C-alpha cells in the first residue's frame, strides 16, 4: 500500500506549526494578543452572537442575567425593564434606560454632547489627515471613513475616542442638532478594542468592521459636521445604525448611502452595539477651528458636554 499522501500532509503540518510558532514568538505585542491572532475571530463572533440572541426559558432569566450583570458590574437599577423581561443576553446588552436618566446638557453655540456612556481614551486635533489611536499609533481619517470621498473637511478638526466596557449602556445617541447626510458600513476584521489592542495593533480602527453616521450641524451647531464611527470588535460584530436613518433601505455590507438631510436632535437614537466596543467621534466643518473640547479623558455619560465653540 502506498502512503504518498502522507508527504504533503506532513509538509502542511510543518507549515502550520511554523506559522503558529512565528505568530506566538516573533510578532509584537502581549502574548494574549498573539494567541488571539490564531483565533477565528469572525467565526467566534458569529457563534457568540447567535448564543447571545437565543431565548432563555423564563425561569432562567433572572438568575442567569443577574449573575452576568453582577460579574460585569452592570447597574440594573438604571435598566428600563426588570431582568425577567429580557428574553436573552443580547436583549439585556441592548437595554434602554429608564426615561429621564440621561438628560442632554443645555444648548450652547457649537455644542457636541457625548453619544454614549463610556470612557474617553483619546482626544486631539486631526492633523495631516490622521488621528492618534494610542501611544503615538496614527490612523488615517480617509481610511476610517472608507466610503466618504471628501474627508478633508475634517482637517484641523477634533477627534474623540469613547470606549464602552461590558458594563456600559450600549445604545448610541445623536450628539448635536443637525441634519443627517450619510451612513455607511465597512466589512473588516474583528480584533478586540481594549488597551492591549489599541496600544499594539496598528491602524486598529480602520481595520475593524465598523459603521458610520454623518450629520451637518444646524442652528446653534451651524458650521460643524460630525461623523460618529461605531467600531466593532471580537464578539462585537453587530454595529447597527438605527433604521430611521436608512429610509427603508438595507445598509450595504461594504458601502455607503446618502441620507436626504433628515433632521436630528441631540439624544435621538443613532445606533446600537451588540455587546460593546468603541465610538470614534470626528468634529469637522467650516467652524471646526473654533470648536474646543471641554473633556479630553475619563468617564462620561450620554448627554454630557464634550465641547463647544470657544
């Protein structure tokens, strides 16, 4: 009997082992991040997403969801519904809050309010078409807004990066008064968006799956243009733009759509994260040079002021 098939099989095995050794031993970054390089992130995210949407038996909901909420420190007192009324883990993650818990700060000229509960992990000026991810790692605005042909209008403006942890409220809201001009989706990778990744994975935000929402400021926000980019991550493949801005259309898997200048107000629904990740907020437009951030780091709640005209 001939076993000629063993030779190519052995060669394939040797190749795989060498590749694994290279990833684990010679690629930069923490060991945990190198191991993650071997993990099938998209497949794993689909499996976790499916499991999270599975309906739980009514008698299991309160004990299971309570344990999960306790592990991550979710503030259940703010949730709109009782635990027994959330049919799945995903329903808890995408929960609404009790009415009135996140009021918008008072209107001032050029106001931009936080679209999320989260932590500001980076902030600064957009210069030479780039923003800073972390520890000096730059990324390009033109790549972040892949389907936007005119990103130069954000030059000289400001960027803020807001990270959502598993404990945070996972809905995203409109940060200013304006008119929505475009939405898009980019099919990309699903690296985690945490301190290890932002410090070591180059161009993380422009590599990962993401959705974007763009609006022109009106009234007190006249002269500004804001883009909110919802960045996905491992097990956070779902970056969802609210149906209101799609006009009955389906957002392309990798493409953009013009929106017919639909009016928006601060606090309106913008989108949802299925689990948690990061929002990159870009502030541009003709009066971007007059805009100044009042928060450049730390925790922030949805509706709190991020900045305004000087």
